[in-house]
């Protein structure tokens, strides 16, 4: 968001819903940037945590515990009140109807469901 630009809530009076499918580097980066913004954000990933793969060899060698390498999404995003995290496997994304289908049902892009 550009400085001085109005948030979606200020522009239209309604909150937009952003769904991020994947909790890897890029997904978490976007979620953290959108935290505290005028967007409702849902992070959907089949895993509960983000694994920092460059350090996995140190865990395998016994030099590190898994704590610094595997961080749960809820810990990374704990101070972001407009973000929720779903542990689901995504099967289909339909851009026409703005619906994401996952193993427990579906999530709409225009509202919190």
C-alpha cells in the first residue's frame, strides 16, 4: 500500500477479504504485510507451521532443535488481529465465483466464512 493511500475500508466502507493459499515464505510475508490493514485475511495451508528449510541440515546433524526451524503460523501472526489461519488442503480455486474449495468446505473471497 502506498503511503497516504486510503485503505479499502476508508474507500468503500466495506472490508475486503484476501485469501492466501500457502504458508511458505511468500505467503507469510504477504500475510504479515496485510496484518493491521483494512483487509480481512485468511491464510490457508495444509501444514500448521512454516519450516525454514535452509536450517534443516543442522537439525538433522543434531546442532539445532526444531524450535528455530519450524514456527507455527499462529506464533508468526499472533499480533495481527485481522488474520486467521486455516489448516486445510486446498483442492480448487474458482476465480469466476471467487470461491476456494478445501477439505472442510469452501472459503469465499468476498466475505468471512
